[in-house]
């Protein structure tokens, strides 16, 4: 049942509302008394046809190239919004993870409906006669976990039943293999099925897979005892300090722990895919495996698994974890780390777990592990140098030492950092890039180093603020190796890299490709996006000879091109000449315009100033054919999301392009262009704190100043009716919208707030970018909470929330209690609780009803007055259709 509660300033009624109790149980029938009869009508509604037609636009297929770039795998997608019956399936909420017990997988997975192979020189979406469909698997099955084998000979994927009427029973996913030459598929692993709660499968080499399967002969899942064994107790008698943000779906008791362990436990099976009838070989005992990764040379495996003791205070990512080095047959060689339960990681940014983290294989070596270890206990408030140490360990040498029975081989120090290390990009023994950064100062440092000559140390390549997009030198491109890994793409074997960046500037983004000399630190521009298009380069496609350096002459890259009126298309751009002076293109995709009815919508990137001098930007959209002089000012939607900055200069930088295609999502505010509204989408709402200032201490003042500047700019252009401006947002944007109605109600006629948090005392250990606790900054927490201003809010506010919101801090309780506070003070408000929905809304029925509610709210309070006669408020009366435009 869709739950809707509304209040108006003219009449306040208290109504009972029956809700579901227990997992998967249907809601109790509502009591049919006078109060219940006065509630808004239940049932899902749909928005007007002009919005519905855009939302129901057919999806385009996904594309992935084969490793040798000769083929394209075209993945057919279902309609973008699944039906509510699929979203309504029971799910287990355990340790921060939501599990589909029938499938032994994560719940609510997306999927593909078909696979087809086309030559890479074929324009896609390809016509049927140009495609080779993958066949042999059950008709109508849903497909997931699609991968090419390292050499491109095979395509592995999983199937599952949709579980609808007439479909086979739902169950764990089945692993399949298709021959890329014929498209014929066959099942793998015999009767075994996958457990994909944490891991699915991974390729060891061209012909070998390691799959996480449901353990053979597993018993029925644990059932909850009919009588509790005792009370639930949490204890901190030791006085240990442990602060955590408001996690959702945590374990509650020992039974939850047993169920979590049951569904999280898998058995690893090694399978040679060339043996058609093989069920594979079990190589390790059942455990809660979270990751199984082969070394580049396929001779070793890095295995990770969770273990007890579990916790009721933190999610699974902080449970004890073991990281172990094996040979390819599953024989343990060495335990790299046994990390204990981590309930006490500080809440500040740049905090981390103690012990090895970021454990991975070096991409440029046959089998060398790399990891990072904090020297500050994971606490950024601890002053120490170095703060992080990067270690490496050769797997073959470690295996030899273990076999010989001598002392365990000590890892080697690769590098140290004084900021928090962010990892390494590998090239060879002569070159690697080392990254470190610090949140409080927004500082980012990139170093060059020679892993084969570690004694030489590291040299600074870039030292800058990561907020400053104008100075961003870009990111290095990588090339594929014969081992299937990706390493930095040296050009012609020299100490030169290809750098791709957004090209942000005061005129807007103009992505670029540079040839960057690591020794002189000079960049030579090879290519740059040109108006009226927004273009950007992607993956290198000319790395066929995987062990040879990339050359400028013959360099091929994927290129994305779009314009304000043309959707993104993919091209292959080929450079020629030793200086890449000339280029040619091959078009790869020809996707149709997803919503031709809005192809001629008007778009402009605005620049305006806040009262304190901060430069602001926003993207203004106007309906097709609109003329301000002829049609007059329009009702306008301002949809935004605040962000924090350390400097006014960074806050005021342009981060968008006037030539970017305007994608319209299923819940986008730009849908209302089809209803004749103007939309200011994503206007800058910067909250700036320079030096040692805390941004949220002046959050309200900066928020209102940004909103005032935006509305003033819109009205001055003659496109916005100042009496019909609405404000909205999702999550932290919802928090913003409620605050604006509280602190500058003169600017807005109405507000829409989706999936927000409104009472910051319910998130006492920090939120968003706030690192202080409630007890450290009580005045800030209170001042920022629109819940505390419920008596000041008089403008209509629509609250929408998923009943199963699993985002940190945005419990549905936030919207329910805020609505009650508004209702208690006579504010015109309405709350809509969407059954089975999380922080974002997925089911078609839920999305369409959300759009219906938003449309009716806008029309009623800040639009044209085109309300649905059946739109019922808590007064029990349907809306009148009177115009609000006078």
C-alpha cells in the first residue's frame, strides 16, 4: 500500500495508519473509521502523458569490446524501470547488505535480456542481420556478470529466472559460457550454482575460472527460535571510544549473525572451461569469501574472507577479514593479514583501518603484491611522519621461502607518504605514479618514482588543490598488457604519458589530450574538444601488441561526442604521423535521440554572483519554442545540491559545458519542460570555509545567499515569475530545500524534498562533510536542522521517502517526524512513503507516482493550476482546477 499523509493550514486531522509488521508480511487492513476515510486515496498514480512518454523511452544497449578489439558485445537492456512486483520481493537486511535469499545474491540486481556479437566495424545498435546472437541459454532468462575471457575466446555470464507467472522457480544464479566464434552457449559447473552475495567468479587465465558456489550439501537456513534466548545487550564497560555514523541494516542479534554467515558462505571451485561435463574442483573450504583475484601470470591467487566476531555496531566492511596468498590450486602460502573487527575507526575524513589496506597485484609484474599500511593508527588527528608506508611482496619469492621452511620473507618498502596514500599507478621498473592527498586542505600530490630503484626515492610531479579544476593536468591513459592488466601508456618508450582531462575553464569544459613529458613537466596538446560539441577521449584501442609501447603514429582512441541537441555517440579516432598531426574517425554508435519531443529545448549556462562576491553557475532550461517577450515569465523549478569548498575561487569555477547533452533521468526536474516550466538545474550552492573555518557554521547564510542570487538572476532575465518559484532536491538537496523554505520563504512558493534528513541530532556523529559531532558543535547542528524550524515553515512542502531507505543518516523516520512537526504547527505539507524503495526509487510504479505527486504539488502551489480532480488532501476534498497564474 502506498502511504500518503497530508496536512493543510485550514484543517488538521489526526488519522490512524496501518503499517506492515515483520519481514515480508502484508500490511494490516486499515481501520475503516471516519479519520481513515478522510485520508488521501491509496493506489499508484501516473504523471501526465507528456512526462510519461519521456520516462518510458526505450533503453539503448550496453557495449563492450573484446580484448583484441575485433568484436563488440551488444548487451540488450530491459525497460529502465522494473515492475513493483520485482522490487517487492523479500530481502534480508544484514550487516549493511541486502540479500535475495532465493537467489543467494544481492537483492534488486539490474540485468540484461540478451547478448549479441558484432564486428567492431559495424555501426551499433546493429540490425539483426549484422548480429550473431548468443543462444542456448533458457529463453527469457535474466543475464548478469558478463565478461570476456582474457584472450576473447569465450564470454562468461550468469542466468536467473525472472520469477514471474509461468517462469521457472527462482534460485541461485547459473554460470554459462558462450563461444565468441559461434555464439553458442552451454552451462558450466553441472548442478552447482553460484553464491554471488560477495563474489561471483573470476578468470585465472584464458581457460580457467574460479567460481564462488553454494556449498555442496548445505542445510536449510537457520530459523529464528520461537522464544527469544534473552535480551539484546550492547556493552562498553571498558570505556572504549567508538564513534560511528548512522549505519543502516546492521545485525541485531546472534540469529542475524547466523543467517548472515549462512548466506555469505561460499565454496570455491576451480574449473577448466574446455571440459564440458566438469563440475570443477573444490580448492578451499567453505568461508565468507569476498574476493578472489589471480596474479597477472595466473600462478597465484589472493583470497579474502570475512570471519567472526561480527558486530551490531558496524557493517560487514568492518568485520574481521583475512587476506591470504595461495598458489593457483588453493594451497595457502602465506597470510598477509588477519585484520580484527574495526568498530573504532575515527569519523573524520582521511581515517582508515589499521593494518594492510588496498591490497592488490602490481599490474606490471608477473606476481607481486602491493599494499598500504597507516602509521597513525588510521587517525588523521595523529601527527606522524610518515603517515603511510607502501609495501610490496614478490609472491614467487614468498612461496619459495615458505617451501624451504625458513624465515618468512619480509615485504619491501616501496615508498612513504606524509598525507594519506591513495595508491600507485604502475608502468615498469623505471616508472610508477604515487598518489597522496589530504581532505582538510584539499591538497593532492602526485609523485614519479622508479620501483626498480627505490633508493632513489620519489619526485613531485603535481602538487595542487584537487578543488581547483582549472589547474587539473588530467589523468594518464593506460594500455592493456598481454596479462590482461592495464599499465601507464608510455609513448614510444619515452618518459612521456598521454594525459586526458576535462579542460575546465571560465568558458566551460573543453576536454583535451596532452603528451606530457615527465622530466620537463611540459605538455603538448595533441587534441581538444571544439564547439559546438563536447568531446572526450577514452580507452586506447591500438594496444593490439600488448607488450609494445604505444606510438603516436597509429594511436587509436575511443571518442565520445555530443552536443546540446545530439545525444552522446562513440567514435574511433585514429592519429597519424610522428606528431599525431592528423586524424581520422570511424563512427561506432548511432543512438537515436531519446526524447525527440524535447530536442529543441533551450539551454544556457548562467554565470552570476553571490552577494559576497562568489561566482555562481547554473544551467537554465526553457521549453521548446518559448519566447520570453511573447509568452511572459514562467513557473520555475530550482533543483540543487549544496557542496563544500575551501576557497571562494574554487567554489566559483565553471564545471559544466554549454555543449553537453542534457540527459533526462526518470526523476529529473527537466521533465517539467514538457509541462511548460523553466528549470534551473544544478545551480551552485557552495558552502565555503577558508583556512580553519568550518563551512557549516555559516551554512544557512551561504545557502540563502546562493538561492537569492539564483532567483534574482532568473527574474532579471524575464523568464521566471517570482511568485511561482519552487525549490527541490534529493537527499542533501532535500535538506537544502527544507532549509530554504524555513529561512527565506519569500523566495519560494513551494518545496519538494525527497529522501532527506531534517533533524541533525539524529545523525550525531557527523553527516555529509561535517566531521564534528553534535556535542562538539551543538549550535551548528541545531541551526542547520529544518526540523527545529518547523514552526517557521509556512510554505507548502512535499516530502517523499522510500520506506526502506538504506542510506546513512536518511532513515524514513526523518521524513515522518518532520511531517508531524510541520503538521503540528499548521504548515501545508504532505508526506509520501514509497513501499520497498530505498534511497533512490526504482520500481516503475514508485517512480511514476513520485512524478505524479511532484506534478500535482507544483501545479497546485507554483504552477498553472492543472490539478487532478482526484488529487485528495487531508481535508477529504479534491483540488479545484482554478488557475494559480493570476
